[in-house]
C-alpha cells in the first residue's frame, strides 16, 4: 500500500476553536515535516470552522478538515480513518502540548522496527507523557524500550500510565476500527478506545519507549482538568456503562487470570451505572456468573446510588 505521508496527525475537536491556533503553531514547529493534519469538528458551534479554514488558506502544512454533525468522538474517528494518507497515525488532542521532536522520535522508533524481520508483528509505538511541571505520568519504563502489548502492560506489568500511541493506519482501519454498531450507540459520546486497543493487542505487539512526546495541560479549560468530570451527563454515564460491559465481554479471561479484583469492580461499575441509564443490568450480559454477582450486589449498590443522588 502506498502512502502520501509518513504520518497523519488526527485531532477530534468540539467547541475548542480557541485552542486550535496553539496546536497549529506547534505543528508548524515540528522538526519532522512529512505529515498531514486531519481535523474533525464534531458539530462545533464556535469559531472552529473559521480557524481551520484560515489554516488551510495559509497552505503551510497539508490539512484535511471535516466539519460534521455532533455524534461523539468515535464518530470523529469513523469520519477521519478513511481519509488518512499517512503510513502511521498519531492522535493529538486539541488541549495537549505537542513537543517539537514528537514525529522525529516516532520516526526513529518506526525506522528501527521497519528494519526487523518481524516488523509485521508490531502495530504501534507508545511514548510517554509528562505534566507541566516535568513529572512523568505513570511509572518509569526501562530503557531503551519494552516490546510487549497493551494487555500485558496493563495486566501483567500493571503499568497503567497514560501513553501516546502512534499506530499503523492499515491496522487501525481493520482490527482497530470503531465498530459499525454497538450497544447504546445512540446514547454514548464515545466508544471506549481501550477496548479497541485491547482487541488488537491479542494479535500485534507494541514497542513501549521512554521518550516523552506530549505534555498534559492542567488548566481549568483542559479536557483532562480535574474539574472536567464534575458535570457528568447521562451520555458520559452511558460511556462508563458501555466500557464496563465491553470489558466484561472482551477482557474477562485477562481479569480472571491476572486481576480478579478488577472483574468484581467492573461488575460493580456496570451495576451502579445501569441505574441512572435505566438499564436492566441482567440483560446486559449473558454470563451466569455476572448475573449472580449483580443479584448479590444489587441491594448495596442501589442503596449507594440512591444516597449519592
């Protein structure tokens, strides 16, 4: 398969037009120039379109801008994935600082993998994130790299640190694609990306590297701000319920093998969020053990939900 660029950088955005100028300037400052920027506005009603159209008019970097109706981040992925023209794709949120050597770092590691006879066994390279004060997000990884997979890192190494993934476009379009249909599709604002990565991890490897390529903002405006979760709506609650149910469906064997406590916690999360979503939890799973635990926990979990309303 032929690609026009080495990398595609993907940004999904919603009413964050005031942040796009900084992301644009950071992309202009990248020391590796063989890339395109694919931006999907998920029904923004602010100045997002004006900002993006001005960037396109400047013609300084290749830009694909898609302005669609609001449907959630997973629909932004669905809109962007077919148009990627890069060999590898890097998702860059509209509220995260992109470091100047980001693509050079990924190019270095992908070039090393491309020279290996088992290159086809890999589908992504993951780098580290740091906070504005310079501290790493998550545990320290051994140098120079770790060849493993998403599930092993989470369940065996228990290194649940936030990392930045740069992935093969061809795998993203197939094994890692957002499902065409799934539970609560009309009620959620995102299909859990961790489920997608977990499924692909059963077939492909990841190279985890210690290099830092992203800085997380901690301002009030940032999506990852501690205050961003205070006004949770029913769509986000459906997101949580969907994530729990799909973890029970697709990661059950991993939880039983490595972390039974997580299995019990996932049952509790599914049960707790089923109340505000007005769903019968026993109809959300076909496993007898799940149903039995839900029935045993129904009274204490429902009581907890009632007193926290």
